């Protein structure tokens, strides 16, 4: 993985830290690896890792790297939507606003498929009755590190707001001590000021060898619905903070990222080593991968690969 990172043309597909839909993961990995993506971010579940490896086997892609995401307790990526039936009026607005298709109507009830829910909060933001709350999924860090080492995971990414120092630093130190691969720190800019963000990240980076870490500057998490400069503006804004800090780590961006992300960074004279794209990357191939027997449907598969390849090429040409 070291040689890949040193190319500084990183395109990472974010399958969704909370996305536990094995069928979708297998298809996404197969499509994007066929299109030239070599770096994939996954939920820290063994069945998800196995699905990803099936996707790589189907595409025949070589030299690909899997990353699993975990989070501190104050991070939003590891929460699932839960609907209070007593408050729910069955207006179905949550269904219409769920990009993952995780919310459906079953008879008279509105239900959440927890395996598909990624905690984006679109449902909460559009519920007129306050009938939805988010519930955190608990993880066992010891078990995850053990599984990551056994399954040949190349990178573990720690998502955080940076506020909970008592949890953040010990978790990072444990990962550095016990995990065999690279580390990534994904931090949003909306909870801490610039000075505190740099202070937190500098302390983490200085605890490990130079360029063992990736800084993933997170704009607005899970907001990549549109292919616009405005959507990716926050990601570029936080990348600028780290660009000036010049820390000994690779710098990539996420959160609202799309085909225009690396172009905007170049226009703003901000040097990136890569771009991680989730919501937008999944959205543009959705109509194809939903086809019946997709992996054996050559026309749909090739169309999806072409769309994915175009996105990757747009990103890489400006890095």
C-alpha cells in the first residue's frame, strides 16, 4: 500500500461506514475496482469484508486495499435510525428522503433496514413529527483490530469530532500499537476551531512514523447528493487548513465530495493527495447495480463501470 499512497493520486470509494448490505457492497466493489479504484472504505464487519473480497474476485482487480472505519462515541457515522411507531403518522417523507433505500413501508408500519441505514439523518431532518431518533451501534475495538489483522485489512480509519480527547488519544495509540497497517483519521470541522483541529491532529500524527497516517478532511459528512462546487466547498475549506499545516501525512478529502472536488482544490491552489467519495459515487451507479442479476448482466455492468471510470478519471486528472 505504501507505493500506492506515494503516487498521491488516491481515489477512495466510501461504501458507507454503517452500510452492512453485503449484496450492495459486493456490486460496488466489483464495479469500482473494474473502473480502476484501488482503495475501499467499509463497515468493520467480517461479512462486509468477505463481500468486498467477492467483489474483487469478480472484477479480477489486483493490488487493491481495504479500509475499515470505526468511530469515537461522539461521531455520527455509527448511528442507525429508529422510528417511534407511537409518534409516526405514516406520512412517508422519511422513505422519500432516504438515499440508501433503508426505510420502507411494511403493511401499516414504517420500518428501517438497519443493514442499509448509514446514519445520514435525512429522515430525521425531514420528519415533521419528531418520530425518529438515532441509536448508536456499539463496537468492540479489540475484536475489530484482531479481525483486521487476520483479514489482511490495509488501513483502519478513526472517525471523530475531536472533542472527546479522553477517548480519542487512547484509541489512536491502541490502533498504532496493535494494528499492522496504515491509520487514517477522519475529522469534521464543525465542532472545533481551526487551531484546535490542527493541535489534535498534530498530536496524533506525531505519535506514529511519518506518512503512516492519512488525514481525511471531512467537509459535511454524507452530503454528496449533488455534483456541484458548492456541495464540495466545505471539504476543500477544511483541506486548506491541513494543507497549510504541512503535517507528515497524506491528505485526502471527504464529505460532500463529487466529480468537481479535485478541480476546485486545484483552482484554489490546495494540494491534495486524494479524494474519498461516498454518497455521490454510490448514487451515480445505483440505477445500474439495481438491475436483476446485475453481476451477470454484461450491459448493465459495463455501463456502471464506464460511469465509475469517468468519475475516477475526473478526480485523478486534477491531483
